C-alpha cells in the first residue's frame, strides 16, 4: 500500500529540510567561527605584552632618539682619547713633561702593571651608526705614582694639567703634606693612563722626545 503525500505535507517536509540544512550550516559555520575566534583570542593574549611594550617604546620614541644621539656624541668624544696601548716609556715622557711644564721637582716615579677596568661591547667611530658591528672592547688603566715637591699653585695647576691631556688620564689617590721648613708641599700622586683594546683599534703613536745627537765631528779635526 502506498501513501500519497499531500502538497501540504510536501511543503512542510521541504520547509523542515531547509531548516535542517540551515541549522547544519549554522552549526558548522558557528563552530568554525568559534574555533577561529578562540585561536585569535589566544594569539592576541599571547601578543598583548609585546604590544604593550611596543606602545611604551613608541611613547618614549623621542626620548630614545635623543639618548642615542647623546650616546653617539659621547662615543665620538671619548674614543679618540683612548689609545690602544700605553707603554712605560709613555709614562716616563709624561712625567718629564709634567716636571718641565709645571716647574716641579719629581723625586720618585713608580710604575705598575695595567689593570682591567671594564669589558663590554661597543661600536667604534667607524661603525657608530651600525649597532650590528659592535666589537668586544676592554678598557685598562696603567697606574703611575709620582712623588714630588711643589707649591700650592703648582699643585692646582697639576690637576688641570692632567685633566687637559689629549689622552684620558685620572687620579686614584693624592696625598699632600706641608713641609714647613721649605714652605712647600710633598705630594704623592697616583695617575692612571687609560687605554682600550679591540679588533681594528688604530695603532697608537708614541711621543719620542728629542735628544742631543752630538756634533758631526767629535774629534774636532780640521776638515779639508
């Protein structure tokens, strides 16, 4: 026996089929959307700290740019004052110039081995705009202890003289005792000469004082 569906039943079935198809499509699309949204939310949550940090960087951008320019200016100012080596002979020449230029009497000189001050990575004058070309740099100080007799004005001039050197120098310790008998100061001064070593550092020129080479004819014989 066959059952004949009425037009009304057929329309109802068609409507129900359409609703079922829409429901299935909705569920599939919604599930897919939900999965993607959850994945996006998780990715956003993971990236949020980085985003917040980038916003902080952007807010302080001008400050960072000014700081970078200041740092480059400092590097350009300091690096030329740091030779790539300091020899004991350089300290002897400095001591002699100090004595002659200030008119003081250096009675004793004491030399010490170099000491590491700092190790770090830095750009050089040639690579100052390219941070990817940083080099390993080591800064040393080479102490020189001078014992001398001087008056108060010479003592003050001596501080300026050391600070005004083309190469970087500084003090560790200074002691001064007043000599009432001679009415001057007995001063012991520890002077540090600083230098930096790194790949590609320019070779240092060493000052060599002029010396008297004598006469052309030491025997004084008559030349024909």
